[in-house]
């Protein structure tokens, strides 16, 4: 009796992407009893040396994986959900959004200093990030203290970014806590930044498991990895991003989290849009019943977007993705 062929899981080549995909592969092996082979795929975002804000960000880490899915080179793919364009791709489905890791940003700094200690330093502080969203909120945070930091655009994998601090080129870098956790490096963070101060990217900390929409058997298997609350939360966050007509490199932060009162019956959605120098921010939130469907989650995101646009959010985003 022949054993079933291995499922092919497409992944980017970075250490973080491989770690994330390896976690999903192990879960699929347990569910199906089938081997899962990781297929490494290079994306445009991996080879381009331009800053994400210059190349648009939207889809640059995703398109090559989706092409491989559509041509049958791989059976399913794992993405960082925050990298996904908000438009649904033809022929593919988001089969699972597993339980979300910590969505916060993390500061890795020289001498284990906190952001406030760095900002208060007489010598100033140079803080690296590739995200206009982080730049806007970090600069606004410093301004709120009557201080100033210099945010420096950087690219590269986790090792490269942390290396800027180790070498003394930068005083600190800001990375997603989830990525550090999945690499077993969260202890290197000097500070986990509260979402009350810096909202994460829409979908940050969550993974997206994508496969061909017409493979009903695989869709059903992968659905066992889905966490309904995580899916509702990130759907609301991404609906906000889409309604603002902004790409994933725009200075937009969003987080949907439960309003805990014994039982989780409500979801609070917070959003922020700002200029990268932190001089102008639009920050708003709404609370509604925990969405029972995709449409309800989307409606929550759209409602907050309408309120933010009415407060001038569009004028703070630079070029909008129309």
C-alpha cells in the first residue's frame, strides 16, 4: 500500500518565514498523517533593496507564492497576514487564520534602554524601522514627551535589523513581537510597546494559510487550524485598511481586541493614521458586538474608517491606493 504523497507548503526563505511555516506544517501533519514538504520561494520583496514605502509594500512578499499556488507548484502557502493585500485573489481562499501571536511591537535597544529613556537621552536616539506606521507613532510618542527621535528607514531580516543595534549604527530597532517570539528571541526585547501607545499593523501577529479555492478536501483540512476570534479581529482590521484605500506600507495602525467583562461579547476596534513625522495623528476607536460573520466584521471596519475619514485621515496618508 503506497503512502499518500507529501503536501507541498510554499514559504518565503527567511528564517522567520521558515519558522512560521514549520509550525503550520507540523499541525497539518498531525491532522492529516501526511508528510508536509516546505518549498522555498523567493518573492520580489526578498530581492528588492528598495524601502517598502518606495515599492508600495502591497503584495511584494505574496505574489510569487500565489503564482506558485495557481500553477500547482505548491498545495498551500503560509504568509504573515499583515503582508496580504486586502483584495481577495481570484481562485484562492484564505483557508485558515490560526490563533494569533502577540500583536505588539517590540523595541530592541542598546543597553536594554526603554523608548522613553532613549528619547530623553541628551545625545538623542536613532531608531530603525521599515514601517511608516511605526515612524508616525514613535515620532508622536517622542513629541508627547517634549523630546525628539530620528526614525531611520531600514530593510532586512531579523538578524540584519538587530545587527544595526549590536554594531552601534542605531540605538534601537522596532520589530513585531510575534516574529521574535516565533524565532525564540523575544527575551532580547528591551520593551514590549503597549498598543495604547503604538498600534500594530492590521493583522500583525497573525498567519494566513492560503490554498486553491477549488480544492475542497484541502480547504476542509486547513479549516481545522482556524481560530474564529482571530479571523473576526483581523477581518475588521483589514476592512478598515481597505476602506481607507491604503496599502500595507501606509502609515495605518489597527487592532481589534476583546472587551473582557467576564464573557467576551464585544470587540473594540482601534485605528490610527498619521504623518511619518508624528506631527498629525487621527486616532479613533469603536466598540460593537463580537462579529458573528465576515460581513459583520467588515461592517465594523468600514464604520471606523468612515469616522476616521471624516476627521481628515485621508490627508495624512500621502498617496492612496486607488
